[in-house]
C-alpha cells in the first residue's frame, strides 16, 4: 500500500484501471489525446457556446430527489464559476442538501446536510470534473493542459447514436510512481457520449466511491435532454443523475443566467 494526503491506494485497483485499458507499455503521464477526440470536443464546444464566453452560470430548476422508492419534490439552484467551482443547492421535502466543488487551489469538495454541518469529500471523490450539470463548462475544461481525450467509437446510448470519448487527467509528473499516476488518471476518468448528429453531450458516466474506499466504484450517469439556447448558451433543460443505475436527481431547468456575477464566497468549503 502507498498513500498521499490520507488517501489509501490499492495496487490491485490498477489491474482494472487505466493501465489495463490503454496497455502497460504506456503510462498516463506519457499519453496524448488523439485527433478524432479533440476534433469532436471542439465541435461540441461550438455547438454549446458558439464561441461565447461564460465566466459563470446560474440555473434554477424544479427538482425531484429519489432514494429507493421515495421521491421528494422541490427546487434546486445550480451555480458554476469558471471550470473549477460548482455548487448545487436542493430543497425538496425533507431533503435539504448542498454539494460544492472548489478546485481553485487543489481538487476539493464538500457536502452540507439539513443540520448545516459541512462534510469534506474524500480526495478520491474530487478527481472528476466539478460542474457535472453544465455541459458548456465541462467541455471548456476539456482543453486543459493535462487532459487526455481518447476516441472510443460510435455507439447507441439510450436509443441515440453517439460518439464515445474517454477523458482523464495526466498528473504531469506530480507522482513519481506510475501506479499512483495511473490511479489518479482512473479516478478522473469520465466517459462522454456526444450526439453523433448535433455533437451535443447526451450522457456522461464516471465513478463515485465510498468515503473510506477508493477501490469500490459506484457508477454515476448524468443524462442531458431538451437543449435550449439561452443568452447564447445551448444548455439542457432536463438533467437526470443516476447512481448505480437508479434515479437519484431529476432536474427541470426553469431559468438560466449567464455572466451574472456569481460570487466566489458561495464556493467556500468551510
């Protein structure tokens, strides 16, 4: 076993990780993006923003929070600033919850329950892109210096023809151990499915994990539908988040504000 920042690493996880998928002859630090994937992501960015810069976004929505067969209805607000800060606030029946990511200094996040107590997220649950609910934002993040994009192929997803692209982060020499570098690449790995005709993101899939165990994967699937152009941004008006194949959150967007001046203070983690 080897560790970093209190995170427990298991070499056995790597057997099913990035090295197993891309071949042991290469490491995550040496990989570069392929041209087909980069071109498709560029087309997706154009379809989402048309070249318009969005420093921040604020979304208001009707919301359903689902746990098992229990459904709570209410409202939610979702805010994003840049590509490193994102926040969801939901009030639905007995569910009062905030989810915050702030990667300004380092990958970091927290959630806050109805009692107002802040719970820090484990480092291994902070490696995926913060703004999972904003396609325009996470497509912009795909141009980062340490991003690797791989074209997997064309598939059918939820009855829609899609181009499948795999995203993960290189560690750029931060970890001398190839195993550590590969583990962090795997923790950031996200499967992106772009509509083959419009190039708009339809689905993203990534893994979440128990707070004390990065070895166990809980698949998270986010579905985007009913895109509409608001203030130059093409954004989905229906977003669903599934955990382990079951609906967890259903959002119907009622309004979107672009570049409204979202303050940094709302993304504070303490």
